[in-house]
C-alpha cells in the first residue's frame, strides 16, 4: 500500500518535467522577464530533494539522496529528455544554491563551539592533521599525478584538497542514529571533523588564491594562510566584542523573532562578503559568523511565542511539576536562533547539493579510464582517512578511522569552486563528486557494523 | 540612554554604504562572478528594514518604515552618495524581492480562509465593490485624465487599478493594536479587504494582459476576467481535491518539519508558475495556493519538536492542569505551517518593499506639477474608500470607511508591474508610491482617534 503510493508519487515528480515542456518552458505572455520557469524548477528540485529523503529508510544520510537525485535528473538527457538542461545554466537557481551553502556553513558554525573545539584536545587535533595531510598528499602528489598525468599543478592541488575535509554532518548523524554520540570514539571523530573543516577552509582559501593568482610560491602560500588565520581569529574576536552589544542594541528597537533572525543572517552575510573582499571564500566568513554567534547574545530578545504561552499556562503548577516542562522550554529557547534559520536551510541548502549532482556527467564514466580514476581516487580517499585512526590513542582505532571517511559539503565546495574557476575539468569534477558519493555511501553501513560488533 | 544607542546604531547602518565604497564595491579577486556585493547589500537592506521598524513606536505599521527607508536610501544621490544606485539594478536582489512578494501573497492566502470569506456576507461584498469601483473610476476615468492629460489609456488603467486594493495587513494591524478586532466594523472591513484583494488580483490580471496585448476590447476583458476567475476557482477546487492526498503521501516519506515546509512552498511556487504560464500574475497563483492550504492537510505530519517535548513533560499531570497547556500547544501545532514560513517571509518580504522604495525619485516631487498630482491622487484615494463606508449598514460608517483607506502590497505590486511593463512612467510610479505611503501614514492615527472617541 505504502509502496504503491510512493510509486505514484515518484511518477508524479517524474512527470513534472514533461508537463513543463508541454506548457512551453521559457515563453510567457505577461512579464518582461518571466520568473515562471525558475519558480517551477525551484518547486520541482525542492520536491525531488525531499522525495530523495526516502534514502534515509536505507540508513543513508539525506544529503546522499539529494546528490543522487541531482545526478539522476542531470543525466536524463541520456534518455533523450533535455528539458532539465536549462536548469544547469539558470543563474538565479545557481545564486540560490550559493546562498544555500553560505547558510549551511553559517548553521555548521552555529552548531560548532569554540570552547568545545579547544576541549577535545590534542588527540583530535592529531587525528585531524593526519586525516588532512595524508589524503592531501595522496591526492595532490601521488595518486593524482600518477593516474591523471598531464594536468596542471592547480588541478592536483584541488584534487588533493577535495580529499581532505570530513563531513561533520554525516558522521554525527551516523553516531547519533546508532546512539553512540557520547562514546569516546565519537568525541574524537567529531572534534577532529570540526578541526578538519577549519583546516579545509584555510586550504580552500589557499588553493583558490593560488588558482586565481597563478603563483605557487611558498611566500604567497604563507601569506594566504596567514590572511585566512588572521581573518578567522580576527572575525571571532571582533564578533565576540561586538555581538553582545549588537544584540542588546537591536533588541532595543524590536525584541521579536524577526529582528533576531535578521540580525543573525545579516551578520552571516556581512562576514561572507568581507571574506570574499579580502580574497577568501564567502563560506569561510559565514562559518566564522556562525562560530561567533552565541545564544547568550540573544538573551535580550523575546522568547519564542510558544515558550511564553506555555510558561504562562504553567504559572500555577507546583515547582516540582514545572521543572520538567521548564527544562523542555529552556532547550528550545536556547536553540531558538538555530530553529529560526532551519526553514531557510530547508529551502536553500538542498538546492546546493542538487545543483552539484546536476553537473555530474555520467556519460564520462562510460570511459573506462575515468571510471578507473574515480575508483582509485576513492580508494585513496578511504585509505587516507582510515590511516588517521591509527593515531587516535586508546580507543577502537578502526571506528575513529572509518568515522573520518565521509566527505561531504566541503569536498563538494572544492569541486564546484575548482570547476567555476576553470582549474579542474568536467572529468575531474565528476571524479570528485563520485568519490564523495562513494565515501558517503559505504561509511554508514560499515560504521554501523563496527559499532554493533562491539556490543 | 536608549536614544543615544539608537543614534549610534543609525550611524553604523548609515556608514555601511561608505565602508562598501571604500572596500571597492564591485571588484573582487577570488570568484568569477563575485556575490560579495549582493551579500553585502542584502545584509544592509535587511538591517535597514529592521531599524526602520522603529516607526512602530509611533503607532505606524512596519511596512511603512520599510518603504520610507527605501525611499531615503534610494535618494541618497541627492546628497552626492551614489553607491546605492547599483542596488536598484541588481538582478539578484530584484529576484529575491519578487520571490518575497510571492511568499507574502502565499502567507496572506494562508491567513485567509474561504469559509470566513463566504460568511462575512453581502455587507462586506457591497463595501468591497463600492471600495473598488469608486477609486478605480476616480483614478482611471476622472482625476487621472483630468490632472495628467495625454497619457496612454493603459497608464490610466494602472493608475485606477492601483487605487483599488485595501491592505488587509495594515488594517488588521490597526484594529488588533487597539483591541477592536472583534467589533462589527472590523469584521466588515476585514471581510471587504480580503474580497478587495481577490478583485484586485483579477483587475491586475486584466490590466496587465491589456497592457501586454494592447487591446481593450470588451471581449478580451471578459475573456481575461473569466480566465482569472476560472483559474482561481479551478486552483482552489483542484487544491482541495489533491492537497489532502499530497499531504498524506509526502508524510509517508518523511513526516518532519522540512517536508512540511517544502510541500507548502513548492505548491506555492508551482501555482505561481502556473498562473504566469496562463497569463496571470504569479502572485495570483501564490494567493490561491495559500487559500487552498489548510492545517488539516498536515495532520499526518509530526508536531513541532517543542510541542512533542512539552507534551511528554506534562504526561503525569492531572487532566485539569494539562488542559491550559494543551490548549497553548494546540494553537501552535495548528499554526505550524504559517510559523515555518515566517522566517522566509522575514528574510524576503522586506526586500520587496525596500526595492520599491528605492525606485521612488524624490527629485520628481520638486516639480510642483507632480507634487500636486500626488496630492490630488491621494485625496481621490481617501475619498474613494471613505465613500464605501456609506453602504456598510447599521455600524459606524466612518470607521468602516477609514478602515478601508490604507493601500499597501497590492497597490505597490500594480505600480511596480506597470513600471516593469513600461506602461507607466517613473513619474506616475512615484505618484502611486507616494499615495500608498500617505494613505498608510494618515489612517492609523485617524482610525485610532475615531475608535477611541466612541469609548
């Protein structure tokens, strides 16, 4: 019954592109530049992203579903359906996707926490460093030049860089789903993944500057690394100094939900713009803005309406009975900014992953050489991270190593930026996306197995 | 103390454009097409919109503040500051603004309710009809041609049409702020305002089709009116038939918050695209989609997390004590879709009003002729609506009449669409925006006075 309904649904979603082509696609009688196709495709992509969430039934993270459905839609032309090809070039959708990745990194920053990052200590730092250095070396200096001879130095740099960053989201999701989020292995992996993200963002700043400026001198690498570090630390310090004042100031004007959200997003966007102006990727700024933000800056703002309502309703209860309810409220009041931004994330973030999937050319994999490259790079990606588990100390090393395997957002950001800058070709781009898909595809089952075997 | 802080704040916001010009504005070293300026201006406009919320301190609605600060920023060039002029032409911001107005009409549709609209009965319909016909006739056939001789017929049509639509939002806000939302006058005004919106959207469909096709024959007017009505009714019927099934179907895939939001927005966007494809404005479709949506379609979805949490926390309470809390929860559970879309609205809707304000040329008002026209049109706008109060039956007619005065969203949509289609000139556009600002500016204090005099 359920199965039949889902089938009907997939049919409907599958038919939408045909309906679009039948109704004319680009032409429209009313407006000067019609937004109808863009609105239509936004709706189709958003629904497709959510339908792809079915993949969670098979223990896979939603982001994988979004990538895969993107790849599927993007390669419909192999079956003669070309209607979706206009989407790949739609600048407005591309803009929304890029806005989405800024929001995503802002969210990741919000969920991360500097104190926490400092606390996980040297163990996580060690794992993170090995987990960055080994894959980078493998990609940029060994496997890359070996199996893809004749590319530019910049292409090898991007390939190596794309192999470095562990996906916090995917890893955390697997540990959480299995109920092992508090295990020592999980703590090390999550700490290392966050450090990885930061190192990854610095590498991103370095390699994209190298790619645009063309130089690979040690002096300029040092300069850019310094700039990225100074920006991150400076943004964090500046943020810590001004955020509380801004929070208080703006709460004076209006202490409602809208103001809270606007303040958070505006700072995220300002930091993103600032990062780009000094030559870093916008997402570096968005992440820094998220890190800086702390619920405490919003204590001058009103609580969410529902919290106020329930609080009023429990006024007459005895203190003991109120405690549990107040605890539930407290948690939501504390997480309110994250919850406010979530709808924006739901709206914009899937577009980013879909648009990446759309650009993967499956036809390239029909060439045995490229398929082989994808597999070798994927093996390097696995090996590079599993090795990092060896320095994890007295824990189950295999779990730490496998926990570090999933690449995700940052790896894909490297790939799409490399493509946009013209540093890597469509081939290498597709290879990287395939690598990300495979690491994300195999890790959850293996990790689940390893974790359960222990029990 | 508060005053000084607000001053500091205004200074900061005022300085941002200068900072932007100092940091180079358009140039950037990293990306191929840099999004930094767009991100920067989004942040500035959003913050400016929220700072303009200070106007609520003076009993004025926030939308007026957004318009006014838009006008202020858009005319900074009068003081030699030209940095903001690039914003007026920024296509990405324009796109977000248009997405914003689609979201807004979807929200208005969500808050409206067909049963409610049918119930307010013939009284409201009568008031609404008079309140549309009189201002339209005044603008299109009398005052327009009289004081603005020599324009095209289409320009007069747009001018008249822009005078028709009462702003539900502003009117409802005034009644609610004074605690008179349940008075008979309020019921009639709100009913009439909703009917006005629908009539306004049909007029919009008709006049924009006339403007693009160039014909004003009775046959084509009838055709377009029929098309608009059939679309509205058809969309509503279709929606009522498929929405419950879609809700159940998608809830099977994933019953979380993200799915709920995606489903709602996707249908809003699909209806918007459909409306434009058959020759209506996208907002007509968005409004219809909002009307169709009903919380009952989401009963298969999970409650918001906080509702579940609190429900668990009160499990052990006595039924009497639980009742009040459950009531508070029920309300939020019921309004959950509206609350989920609110953050998107906070993010996108102010951009629409700011972008409209930005396009007003204050320099035009330095010409006595245009200033005079703006004032005469404004007087016609007041008169046309106050007259409609006379048919309101046995209630205080002046309150109904004044309650109908504020123009808002729909009037501005007429103006910006007329400008985009090239039907009205910058002069007439500015005149309409000034009219909207003045009706919105004067009504709240007058209405407050009238309502309080009765007490």
